[in-house]
C-alpha cells in the first residue's frame, strides 16, 4: 500500500469534481459530508502510506513515484510525480488530519449559507492543491500546488464577495502573493540554469558544482516566495485582512494549509540553505522580527479573528527563525503543534462568533465561560498551549526553537523569548475579554416570563472614534426584524464541538512526539533525520542546559499568563497597553497604502491621462493626421483632365532633359 500515495491528492480532487458537477443537486448537508469524506479518506490513505514508510529502514525511506511525463522543452524534462519521504508524509498527515476536522466543523458553521455546496467545492480543491504542493517531486509540481492554494485562498477569502471588504481582502491576498511568486519563478529559472534540473533529488545531488553566490540567490528568491505565502516581513499585511472569509477558511489557511507552505519549502531546500549561510541568516532575522512585530500588534487588537491572525504571523516567524538557525526539526515540530492549537483557536472563535450573531469585537463579549463551557475550556487549552505553559504541546515545540536560537545567537534568543512572553499575554487578554467577567451584551429571557429582553450589562454608548469602546451588538440577522437582537449564547452542535475536543486533546499531548530529554523520546527528530540530518544545527546542549532553558521557558509563559490576569481580569479598557500605533499595526499597512497603493494609482492616472492620451495616442494620431493632410494635398493633383496630365508629363520631360544636358557639360 506504500505506492498508493497517488490517492492522497486524488481523493480530494475527486471530491472537488463531484461537488463542482453535482453540488447544487446534492445540497445541504450532503455536499458537506461528501467533501469531508473525501478528505477523511485521504487522511486514511496517508496514515497507511506513513505506516508503510515507517517500516522501512531509515536509509530507504525515500522514493519518487512518477505518474506521467508532463512536458519536455529542449533540456528541460518535467514529470508529474510525488517525492515520498518522511518530510512530505509528515506534512500530508497533518494537512489531511486537521483539514478533515475543519471540514466537519464547516458542515455546522455554514449550514445556513445559501452557497453551502460552493464553499465545499473550494475547500476540497484547496486541500488537493496543498497536497500536490507538499508531495511534488520537483519545483514545478510544488509551484502548481503553490498557485493552486493561492487561487483557492482568493476564492475563499472573497467568498462573501458582496461585501466590499471581503472582495478587497481577496484581491489584496492575490497581489501580495504574486509578488512572492515572482521570486519563486526566478529561483526556478536560476536553479535550472545552474543544475540543469528541477527535480529535488537531482538538484540536491548537483549542488557541489554550484557556487555559493548562486546558491545564496536561489535561497533568497525562494524565501521571497515563502515570505509572501507565509506572511513574513514585508509581505505579511494580507493575512490580517484574510479574516474577511468564513472562520473555517481562516482555520484552514492559518493552521493546516497555505501559510505553512513557505516553511515547508524552506525546510525542503535545507541542503541549499546549509551551503548558503548568509541566506539562512537573513531567514532567521526576518523570522524573529516578524514574530515580534506580529505579537506586539496582537496585544492591542479587539477583533477576535485579527488577534489570532497576527498571532499566526508571529508563530510563523518562529518557524522561520528555526529554519534560519538550522533547527529544521524544531520548525516542523512547531508547525505540527501550531496546526493543532491554532485550528482550535480559530474554530473556538468561530463558535463564539456563531453564538454572538457574527459579533467579533471582544470588547462587546464577556461572561461566556458558563454559557459555552466546551468552547471556553478548549480555548483555554489552546491559550496555554500557544503560550508555552507546561506540559502543553507548545511548551515543548517553542522551547526547541528558543534553545536552538540561543545556540546560534544570543540576541535572536532574547527577542524570541520576549515574543513568547507577549504571546502568553495577548492570548490571555483575548480569552479573558471573551469568556470571563460580566456579559457586555443583551441576553434573551425565556419565552413567557413577562419581561422580554433584559440587559445583562448596563447600556454603553457607541463611540466609533475609539475602537476599544465596547458597544452592544445591533443586528438584523438570523431572521431578526432589525434593531437590537437579543442573544442566547450556547455551545454549538456536536458537528462543531467534536473537532474542538479532538484538537484540544492534540494540543495537550502533541508535544510527546519529540521530547528533548532522552534519545528514545525524540521520535520526530529520528523520523526526519534522513531528510534534514546532514544540514541540522547541533548546539551540543547538555541535559542540564536543556532543563535550565525549559524552566526559563516555563517562567516566561507563566509571567505572560500572570500579566494577562493582572491587567484584564474584570477590565475592559487599558489605554496604556493599547496604544493607537499598535491598534493601527505600526501604521505599516497604512504606509503601504499611502506610499505604494495611492502613489501607484496616481502614477497610473498620469500614465493614462498624459502618457497614454497625449504621448502615445498623440504620436499615433499625429501620424494619421500627417498622412491625411498629405493625401489631401496630393488629391488636388488628381484633376481628371487629360490636358493637365499631359502638361505634367511635358514638365517632367523638360526637367529630365535639363538634368541630362547639365550632366553633359560637367
């Protein structure tokens, strides 16, 4: 069954084809169950192939399965196929596993959406594209999946395209990713020019014949692509706006598919980064700066999904930090655990938004812990995990990143540790504003109690100039007739609750796959060793050093949690720790808009009104005018009278004879 790997991307593709053809007839919820079944079947096949690969000796856990010859142009021969090794199968396992849970959750979350079948069409194609990306045996196959997830992200982010903000967010994601994709394409061109191949195995085999400057250029160009896809400086702003899509889309993009593609790509090319240390250093610096930037911005956001979006940007920065310092196992370890708790956070946020009639402002929530116990407990587990509280999975994975960062550079470790403290703090702020304290919304009394709607909290005047001012939710939604609709928050149905519980369990115990304190417990490191072992950074840390850093990591996490409780338990506004520049994301996106977007618009207007109309059109129209005027003059010669033509002929003869006579006497 190890050679059944072709079924892994094929099954979601079949689900996509079936739903594209018959989705409207199948309707709700059957279309959702078919889509979920297709991805679940892919997960089962992945588990079987994974088990078969695990049974092989470590030195034989890699083979290329060729499906067909794709195209040939001169020396360029590209095949469609899969590179099956521990890295690709690890990626396929968590992509299909987490995606199955998100698909299941979506059946409940999207049940009232009129475009229910179309949503699952896009979702299946998204997963199939991601699987092609991680399984591709060459850069072209990877790029095919790379573009596939890009297109699907556009479809899903702009799914509610009747909202201008959603349509704009979809276009923004597309534009930012196209910038990165230009780097990917240039890297492929340079790779083929230097190695004569785009097959991963062949390229890595021929690296000894490629100079360090070329390898550095290839690595940096690929990192440009990764920075676009995985939202790193300076190409990160699209990911925050991607929250305009349905919440399950946010979970899928942030946890299991698209944004992890960049980290996977940089881990896949670890032999190139190993031979290009300057490029690896750039990756580490950009990663830690992005991690810190994302964490600071998340500290002042009020939209629950945007808090999690900037959290993803920050956590991806940690992964690139690990890649840059050569800790590839730590990067994949963090990617796996992040998939669990970030999917849990987004799905938990989706449950809250679902219960609050699409409200996303945490300042208008509060008091949901008793009304939504399953969501509250699982969200709490996700907070402790991403915050690095022991013994949750994030403690182990983030600790590995920080330990290796310390072995590489003290200042990288210091900035990473500060970011870890901020992470525990801002997720605590999010949890406490959402689930603890008094309710800042209006609750419905049971029918027939004679009181109708009763306020759970004193009315609060809306102040749109201050984004931190809590406001009561006013909606005309879910069948409401307009005005202020009362709420009755509660945990969702089992279809949405089951994925929360499964992901919570994974968030607690996921760290067991790579415990650092004994050689028998580092399963992930031994598993990935055939792929990254030769390039792996080894700081030669003693057990005592590892325990010391583990205690420091735990202290950092607990300080962050304590700060959150000290500042936000029972509080709603803390202007001192929510400065405007953080609410506005350091004005970076604003700067892009003013310096690039609007300047480009003005320049395009100048080209259209001046260069196009006066220079280009003027030149073309001028040539036409010249010939028209010349034709008008010449037209006068054509009188139609024979005598005039005879006179012209005679005049020509006289001129010709005069010329000949003049030549005879010279």
